[in-house]
C-alpha cells in the first residue's frame, strides 16, 4: 500500500513539474492564419487558458490540400511541432486536431522512421484529441472526385479535386488504414492515445439560435449534404469514420450543453461547451 501511495505521488509530481503545451491542427485546406480563418481566437484562447502556462500553444498553418505524407502536410506539421517543442521546452504535448488534421497527425504517429523529427514529437505527445476525424474517409470525397453535384456544394468545406480530397475517398482511406496507418481495427495500436469527439447530427432550423453557432449558412449546407450520408453523421463525416481510429472519447450529445449535436463546422468552434471540455483537459 505504501508503495502504491508513493508511486501515485511520484506520478502526480511528474505531471505538476511538466511543461505542458497544446497544438491546434487544422483540417483540409491551405492555412496561413488558422487562428482567425479556421478555429477563431475565441476557441483557441478559451482552450489554452486551461494550461498552467497559457503561452504554451501553437496554431499550425500548413498546406493540407496535399497527401498526408507530403512535405507540405506532415513535413510542415512536423517542422512546426518540433520547433514549438524545442523553443518552449515542452515535455507534455496535447494535440487537438480537426477532420483531416487527424489523418496527418496519425501519419506521424504511425511512421516514426519516416522523418527524423517524428520521434521527438511522438515522445512528447501525451494524447491527441481528434475532433471529428476523417479516419475512414467520407462518401462526399468520393462524390467530389467523381465531379458530381457535391463538388459545387462542398467547395467551401473541402476544396475541389485536390490530393487531400482524393486521399479521403473511402476506398483510399481503407487502403491507407490497412497498410500505412495504425489505430484502426486489426492494426497495431497507435503509440499515443488518439481520442475522437464524434459529431452525430446537424441542426439548422432558422428559429433555433443553436443553428447559428459556427455559421448558419455552413450548417444549412451540412444538413443538405447529410442527406447523402447515413443517419449518424455531422454533415460531412459518418460517425463510423470519426470512430474508426483510436478510441471514442465521447459523442456530442453525451456532453454538449442541452444535448446539442455538433455539425462538422461546430466541432472547431466554441459551441455548446466544447471549448470548456477541452480547456479542462489541458490540466489532466
């Protein structure tokens, strides 16, 4: 019993003495100011406020229109994470990803010998909180690549026929998951926890104030595309894709204020208490 108490105290001391940082990793698209254009400063500032030192954060800006392993995608992400870790002396890194950003981060975790910077990043990472990750791709990417009606409808969300969209076709992600990526069924476990937050529905009723969080027009668009997905989806990704890698941390309605769902756009915004949950996780 005494040994267990000492061990617990030692573990607690290690966490307290650690230098924790958080990284925000955007989804598909080429970002140069992801704080303003992807996450919003409200979301970023609310979440990083849970750190012992709120200055220990980095917002990633990379070209995620490329394949996940590309130097402009995983290479850029690795460079910015490695610089952040080294410059700030980070010993515990929490990574928050959204959508395709989860795939790029999972590439790093799954392929430690690909790049000399990967081992340092993996060793410092304590967990990835993956918001609506596209771990098994989406039928909407299939549709965009085929050039049908979704191409116009989803230009604002995915972009058009770029490499990242091509990569997120369901059959392509199945191939990557079976050969290059860890964390899905039947594959080796990822070296660090990869916890998904799953969005299960979209609401866009004009009379409902909750429909305006994250952008009303965007939620209307996502409710439209949801018609081509199964009944459990966030308007862009089916729940099965969001849940395909690592473990499910929680589904939206289980923890969101008022049991609200999170559309794909709302899962990168300060909607229904999501930012508060992530803020509380910074100290864990």
